[in-house]
């Protein structure tokens, strides 16, 4: 059975993922990404978040993109 990615504040998986997203979206992370030569940091951060979600819930990237 596939995960439905239904958000719940009490779900420990989403609590951990939210903490990871805060780190990824921080100013320091944006600075590091920009220093590596990435022009569109917003798109890169979104891509990383999609990738982490897919890995975290053991689904495909396609599933995450179409469900979000």
C-alpha cells in the first residue's frame, strides 16, 4: 500500500521532515547552495525537499510531485 502523504501535526514522520525542511530552507543553506554556483536557489531547495520526501516515505519522486 502506498503512503498518501496526508499531513498530520502528530505524525512523528512529518515532525522530523518539518525540522529537516527548516534546515534546508535556512539562510545559511541558501548561502551554501549559492556559493556552489547554483543560480536558482529556490528551485534547488524545492527539488531537495521533494527528494527528501520521496526518500523519507519510500516512494518515487513522481508520486510526491503528483500528490503535492
